[in-house]
C-alpha cells in the first residue's frame, strides 16, 4: 500500500524594503498563476502591509492603487513632523484603515503575522492578534522616518531592525515549506530597473513650470546644471524631499540616476542608504541561520527606498523573479 504524502503547509514570507515592496505584488501574482496558494503569510515592514492586504483578499485593489501613484502623490501623502520621526504616517495608514474597516488579524482569510521591534529592549515582536492596522503601522515604523507606535505599553518600530525576512515566523506558524522573498539582495549595487547605467547620457524630460502636462527636453550638456523636479506652481521641492537618485516626470517614468558627485547627500537619502546597508547585513545573517526552502530575490538595486511611484517595474521584477524560480518551487512541492 502506497501512503500519500500529506499536503504541505506553505508559508509565504514577505521581506521589508520600503518602495521595493511593490515587487511582492508581482511575486504573489506569479505564484497564483501557477496554482500555488500559501496557507500562512507573514511579513516585515512593507511586507507586512502587503501581506495583510493579500490575507484580506484585497490585492487587486492595492495593485490598482499603487499603479496610479506619482511622485507628487507620494509627497502629498507625507505628513511632516519632527517628534520621533520625520513623518507621522497618519495619512498613509488612514488610507489602509478605511479598507480594513476595523478588521482584526483573526478575521483575515488566512493566518497572518507582522514583525515589529521593541525600541527599548530590541526584542523581536510577532504580532498575530489584535488590530490589523495597528500591527502593520508598528511594522512599518522605519526609525527616524516614521514615528514609533505605542503598543501594550511599549514603543514599537520597524521589524527590519531584527528580522527583515521573517522565515522564523513562518516556521513558528507551523509552515513546513517556506517561500521567502528578499528585496534587499542587490540594493547596494545600484542597478537601474530601466536597464540604463548611471553614466549613459540621455536627455531628461522635465515638467514645464505652470504646465502639468507638457514636457521639455533638458540639456544633456555635461556643464548644464542638474535637472530639478518642480511643483505645479513651478517652484522646486525642498531638497531633502526631492529624489536624489531618480529624475522623473509627473507620470513617474523611470529615469537615469545622476553620476556620483562631491555634493553632500540630503538628510533623507543619507537615512535611506544607511537603512539599506543595515537591512542587507541583517538579512544575510538571519537567512544564513534560518534558511527558507525557496528564496526569491528580485533584482531591485536601481530602486530607491522612497520610489513608491515606480510600481510597474517593481511588480514586473517580482513576477520575473518568481517565474525564474518556478521549476525549483514546483519540484520541491511535488508539482512536476
């Protein structure tokens, strides 16, 4: 008598990575297309947000929303404050709070967990009960960027400080086959998603002051001043808000990052790059001791921390990364 192997409990782990997290949408789509549906989902930071949306059955809504984002829209969602972090996060979280409508984690369509970090002790916190919105807000509280969250008498910040790709959480949720998506594998390499290198001379279209639709070609002369992103009133954005490594039109098209210069990096880009370095080091360390059964690593080196307006290339890269690994995934799941 041949015994049938019991079905495996599949865990999907969505790593942190700020705007690079939109790649998770494409990755999930590719898994769905192959008939692979996880039994549990967990995530850190942006991975927690997308994981919660997915577990709630709202991935179509999220993909449609992020696909409409422009850089100007992203800036308008930022609520500046200088107590505990540069951004309060109120506008962003309210948008998702309306979608979840008071939903508790236990009410989601599949088991879910978000990872946060206790600021005082440095302990890793697995949030598996209570408000979905509260869990996600704590998990995305990037230190220095978003204000910490007070939860059960403790201040919580981004889970990326302790567990950027939380394979251990999926194991703790009794997943015996873990598919993990790491967004940070090549973010220090500087590869641009548009397939262009930094020193490629190309003219860059810029908004015409006072005209939200027309574009004008910037002078590609090496002596010309660098292009400046403008608001609708024709005035430049504050330098610390303007994207350092991405010149975009109002439609969010991918542009070429400027070559390195002696100019001092802006405050925001310095924080973002420091967080990137930290996440890469922690991710490598944690995955070495807690490996996933399948590790998906989209190539997102050319996408900045705050490039939320570049959803399309990120989603496509996430899908492509999963499709590349699909033979291995199906083999390990016995789907051949």
